[in-house]
């Protein structure tokens, strides 16, 4: 695979620098024939090999090499050369907590807060948890924040909250309050990804 296309975002994958320059030349030739235009100032080249230093990579004036440690956003996720392993998770954690401050007061009933949590707060997490493993401690902190907000209208992690219902009554959809359970959602997400991968491998098998 040498390319990935999504909407108006095009990504070229190259094994080395000469191949990247050659691919760029093919794109420029296509643009010249089709009348399209390539904005090279917005193009970025990310070195995926962690053993290479982007500072030692010479793009020949054609490639905009992203420095080491600088993140690049692609399809909602942050990529970069030698980024800290917890960079993406810390970023999404900050955004997740900030949404309670911004959206928290728009729902006054428990049902409204539960709906808001599912559609606005948790939707931010599922895109990231589908691609990255999350430490159990962070999953627990997300669950704790959800419980504080839905049951106690708390919008900050430091707000005190004493849950009245027991755990089964909090998460049971029929007999309880139907609070979203983050750990279960992530496990189900992992299972769906595994089933999808197994289905693809079975279909491709002769």
C-alpha cells in the first residue's frame, strides 16, 4: 500500500526519501495534466521510523519534514516522531474533562445528562479508544467523572460526590439508571475490531 485517501486528504506512504520524492513528482505530473493544484506549503512529511532523526533527513527543498516531537493531526488522531506514549491519551483526557465544563449545565434532568454524556462527552473517547490502549486507571477516572456528572451534576473532577445507588443499580439498563459503563464499551469495541479482522482474513483466504 502506497497511499491512503479520505475525503480531500491524501497520504502517500514511502519506504525511503527517494521514493517519497518520486511519488511527489508523479502527483505534480498528474496535477499538471488534470489542471489540479498541489499546495506544497501545506504538505508535511512525517518520519515514521523512530530510529531515524528527521533533522538528518534532507528533503531536497521539496519535502516539509516534520521535526521530532511535533504532533501532526490525521483523521482526528495525533501522530508524530518520538512522541511520548501517553501524548494522545492525555490530550483526549483534557478535552473530555473540558466538555463537562462547557456542556454540563445544558441538561437539568438525569435523563438529559445521560443523553448529553453519551452523545457529546463519550463520542470523543470512542474514536481514540478504537486505536489506542487505555490504562485501567484512566478508564476508572473517566467512569468516575461520568458518575459525578450524571448522578450529581458535578462538572469538575475535584467536585465531591456521594453516589446513592449501588453499582448494579447504576449501570443496569432495565432495573437501574442505565449509566454508560466505559470499561464494558471499550471491551465491546475491542471485540468488534477482532471480529472484523477475523472476517476479513477469512474472506481473503482461498
